[in-house]
């Protein structure tokens, strides 16, 4: 009888990423992954202790791919912006994984590469060293939230998106002005969450970095 095929960690992560690309983190399971590989769950637990560890590893590969070939250029703000845009572009290609990164984080080589570059950039800004860790943390929280939000919108089907837009219109344009006076007043200028999100990403990040620069000129 032929022996059971042994899968490498990279092959397991490739298959997991493909399953997540066509599904989501909630429906994903180690059992489904094992079935796709033609093996049983116990063989995968030799590589990953649980589903969360596996998902973190998949997300970390996206971070590593984002930083592949990266070379720091420009001042500290330009470096942080370049890193942020690389992350956004990488998760644009894998929107389902954006939410996973925002929810689970990661702790592998990809994560270290991102952390190192952001910390190096902040270090180069000349701000007091004690300010660097909290400033770094706020930047990462901001990026994870923005990228996860973009990823969530990107995974909607056209029908789901249009349904959401229609519900938004009903909620906003149908608001009772006596109960919701501000909403009724600005109703025609308020835009759906997914509308203009890429511009919002750029503006929010630029505003945050400008705030840091103003605090430590």
C-alpha cells in the first residue's frame, strides 16, 4: 500500500489561502483543509496547533509578500506611507485575508519585516525613543482597521453591494428629521461606507502622520 503523502508547510498554506480566497474565515476549518489536501486533520496538527495559528500563518505570508523587494526610500513619512500602500495592495489581491489579519494578527517573518520597517521609520523621525512604541502601535491599529474594512467591502458580490447601498439610502434619506435632525440635514451628502474608501485611506493615513510630525517637529 502506498504511504500517505506528506505535505510541506508551504503546500498547506497555499491550499489554505486558496480555500480562504473562495470562502471566508468563519466557514474555513482544518477539516475542510485536510479534505482538500486528501489527508486527515491529525496530519495538519503536526504543522499547526490549531485553526488560529494556521490563519495567522496564512496572513503572515501576505505581509511577507508585501515586503518582498522593498527598499526604504525617502523620509520617515514616505517610508511609512510606502509600507502602508504595499500592505493595502497585497491584501487587495487577497481581500478575505485582510479581515483575518485585522482579527488574528500574525507573528512570523512577514510581521517582523513590517514591524522593523515601521519602527525604523519612526526612529529616523527623531522623536523621543519612548514615544516610538505607542506611535507604532497606533499606526498598526489604524492600518489593520483600514485594510480590513477595504477587504470586507471587496468580498461583497455586486448584488450584495447594491443591496447594501439601497439599504443605506433608505436609512439615510428616510430619516425622521425630528428624531435625527443632523442626519436629515446632511443626508444627501453622506456617502456609503465603501464609496471613496481608497481616497479615505490615503487621507486618514496622511492626517495621522501629519499629526505625529506636528507633535515632534
